[in-house]
C-alpha cells in the first residue's frame, strides 16, 4: 500500500521543478552606482501634515499628505502599497524623509471593498492611485509635471497600469516589482524560501501542488501589456537579498517592455543586502536607498536619463521563475474541499447514527452488538478519526510555520524539519491504521460479528473517509521518497 500511494505521488501531475537560471553577461558584474545618486540629502525642512478623504468606487479613501513648508511648487509622490491591508502608516519613515527633503508625499489606506484574499482587481487599485495623483496635481504647492507614483511588490503591478492609463502620472518608482505573473512570483518565492530554510523537497511539492489547485484569476495576471505602455521616467529598486521575487527576471521583463515602448528613461538599481522592503533584515533601510530616491525625484527631469541604466550590487538568482501547472480536475480546490467534507461526514456518521438509535429507543441483543468483538473495532475507528483530523491540522500548522519563517529564516531549519517529520509520521500512521482496521473488521466478521445498521455506518464512514484522505495525501506527496 505504501509503495502504491508513493507511486501515485510520482506519476500524477502537475510536476514543478524550476531549472537553474542562465543569466546574460550584464548581470554578472554590475557597475557601481554613480556618486551623484548617493550624495547626502539634507532633510530638515519643516513639514505640515494634512488628513484627506477622497471618494472612490464603493468607498471613501483616507490618507495623509505631508507638505514641505518652503514656498513654491514641489515635486509630489503617491505611495501605493503591496499585498495585504495596506495601511498608510507603513510608509511613514519614507514619507517623512522625502517631505523634509522637499517632496510632497501622500500615503493612503488601501481599499477594503473589492479587494480581498481571493479577488484582486489591479485596475481598480490603479484607479484609486490615479485619484490621488489628480488630487495632488490640483494643489497650488505641487508641480503637476513632477507628480508620480511609488509602488512596492503588488504595487508593482498596479503602478504600471495607472501610468499606462494616464500621462498625468509624471514618473513611476517601482520597489521590488515582480513584473512576472503573481503565480510565478509566488512559486519562485516559495522555492527560494524553502531552499533558504533547507526544507525537504517534499515540502515544496506539497505546497506547489496545492497552489496548482487554487483558482484565483488574478494569479495569472500578465504584467507585460501595461509595462509596454509606460512612457514616463521609471526608477526601479531591487534588493540582492530579496527572497520574494525573481529580481533578475523581473529586471529583464522591465527592460524588455520599456525598450518595446521606446522608453529609455529608466534607472534600475540593485541595493546591497536589501530585502523586499529595501531594508536590511527588516531593520534600517539599505545604504543609499533613500538618498537615491530623493535625488532622483528632486532632479527630474534631468535624472530621467541616467549615465548608466543598470547599476549597483551584483544580484544572484539561482532558479527560474516557473509557472505552476494548473491542477487536473480531480485535484482542484473544489475536489479537495469535497474530499475533506466527505471524510468529515464519514467520521461523524457513526456517532450520529448511534445517537439516532438511542433516541428512538431501540435496543440490540448481545448477539447484535457483540460485546466481545465490537469494542476493539470501535476503538480503532475512533483512533483513525483522530489521526485523520490530526493530519489535517498538522498540514495547516506546517504551512503556517513555513509562512512565518519565510520572513526570518534564523534558526528555522530544526522547526521546519520537525514539522515535516510529524506530517509524514501521521500520514504513515493513518495508513497503518486503515490497513489494520480493515483486517480487524474482516477477522470479526469471520468470528461471527453481525454489525447493526449504525455500526455499518460507522465502519463504512471511517474507513471510507480515511481512504479518501490517504489518496489526497498520496497526491500531495506525503508518501513519496526521497522526502
């Protein structure tokens, strides 16, 4: 049985095995950043804070504007958040620094209507950003020709849409912009983070097969059409220690799209030791990030065409960002949910049937209940049900563990390995229990066991439910070797 279930994990699609990335000579030794980009920025201008509310589709968006108190018109920028709740407070350090350097900044809370874990309309988010640009351009203290957008991570899909829609966007700053589909980005990040965690290869197979069954439409979003329409100056930052995006392929996609658009006004900088948020291990910003950002914005339009397009620390991307193949119909999210539901129904069917019998007041003779043969079988069925529930809980806990440690890998390897061992042990234990329980029922029948109707329900429900979970576990590689 173990060999058969392992074989199921091997032969059923989809397979995910990203090849090593072959990079061109450009990325093997980048030139250093020009000194002018890194010159110190005097950020001591007094700043005035204003709270604003902007009507948008389905809700009102609230934000904070930081305005330098020096006279005249200033360049201005809107912060566009990455995935998740997107609170404006996450941009406070950058917004304050830029405002004190002479840039009007606007950070706003991301919408909650029309945006959730499953449904994400990047075009809708781009419209929100354009509303903020329109507001800034209407202010007497803002230079309309130098009003732009800054987007991080998921915002790297949103900002290009807004820039392609409207030339009112004077420039675009992209921080850790994936420029590949969300599914490829997540799959690459998963593989990279598991490699850094030194997790068993089976853990990657488990998660990528689960991803293949997810039917979220936004995961297949193609960023290239919007990137090909950008005519404005672009400044892009990537961190060499970013475990979340395929930064070399993201750069290649960006440069390819801008060249097709005939846009040579782009500056791409790799920041040494920078993570996804241009910080060092989640702490201070990487050296030169804030200075490069401020000098570029304040120097527009002169800084739009740099002396060198690509510069900074040399990045190393080990593997390609490969697509996760869509799961076949029998392994989609609907079927997985149906399998779990049927298993749960099977586990509770026996106790429910027994309760119904008691409520109806029906009693069974000792021959029917068989006081000698039934109790050991019942105990086995109860243990199987608890093991099945334990396996589901352990898989969810293991995935949560991987997500938590993906942020900080320090000391994670023993915990990840222990979690994987527990998941595999529970899967094998469930298989052993299934086989021995079937053997016990067969032996009992041979010795004269005559199950009642509710006992038939209990046996069929638990054995059938566990059988479904075993097949699902086999598909997700819990019996495969090497592990």
